[in-house]
């Protein structure tokens, strides 16, 4: 063993004793997975599985912790256990869906057909039972992520209750029969809210996807663009505020009854 090799191993040993910031070692933007399970060993195992597949990962031990991390890290997908103290997995799923439209894969020891069908009909993207095969779980997660990316490639969004049409190809917006001229960034904000409507899109997700950063200056830019968007809609229909600010969370397009 060379001196350099020995030095590297000693350094690695010292680092491993205090933990390693994987985001610092791998600064490349990667898809993020949030693992929610009340068993610490399960979280550790699942994090290792997905890290080995090139994902950035984070863990939560209960529903409340999961919701906090959901806002902070904006994951690409959530792997969710069902049997947890406090908020159950199903209650956590319901709360997640109120915040953002992120794919959710249930990973549970519950193997009852009625429960699986119930949750799939409710909107979970896949259901895997424990004990699970590592390769199968990874394959299912990859498939869900591919489907979610394909489903995002739509040409236009229409909200009849608002008389609002957003053409994603031509960047044209029609509201109550009137065409609205928007700048590129204003359109991107509106489109992102519309794609997730009626769910809330958090501030960080908006700023990261539109500007690629989440600084105070960018947050102020976002607030100003939302103000301008509201003025455009008020000009046509002053009775309806279709963009709502959800305090400490983000914005949502309020589409009303459908």
C-alpha cells in the first residue's frame, strides 16, 4: 500500500465517523427520493439501495417529518410505508397530495388485495410489498419516474371552470375569451402552477425550476411576477383571484369546482 493510498483511507475513515455530505461529493443535479418509514434500519437500507442507483436520498421516520422534508428538498419521488405512529401512511399520502404532485410508491408489509386496490384507486403510483427484491423495487421506481416525465409532455391545459386555456407550445393564454400577453418567465410560473393545480407548488420548487436557484433575490422576483400575473387576470375579471398564496408554503392555481 502506497503512502498516498494509506492517507486516503485514513481520511475516509475519519470522514465516515462523522458522516458524508453526498450532495457535496456529487454536486451533479440528480433525482431525489424521499424514503418514509418508522423503522430506522429500513430507511438506512432503502437509502443505500437508491444511492447505489445514482439517486440523492433523504429519510423521514414519520408523516410530519416527511411533510417538512417534502417542502425542503422537493423530491422527485416518495417511497412511503403505511404502518407508522401518528400519521398513517395513507394520511401522509393525502397530505402530500395537498402540497405537491409528486409520484408516490407505497412500500408496505400489508399484502391485502383490498388495501392495494384501494390505494391504487386513490392515486398512489405503485404498490410494492415487503419483503421486497432490491432490483424489482428499483425497476418499479424507475418506471414510475419515466411515466411521470412522459405525462408532463402535454400541449395545452384547459380549465373550463375558469374559462382559462394555456397553450404550452405557442405560449398563448386565453382567459374569458381574451388573450393575455405574458413574458417568458410569467408564462413559466403560470404553467407550473397550472400543471400542478389545484395543489400547492412550494416556493423552492418554483424558483429552482424556473431560475435554477433559490436565493432571496429570486424569491422577490417570483413574488413580483405573481403580482403581475394577478394584475393581468384582474384586468379581465376583477371578481376572481385565481392565484392564491398559501402562507409559508407557496402558490396554487385555484381552479374551483370542476
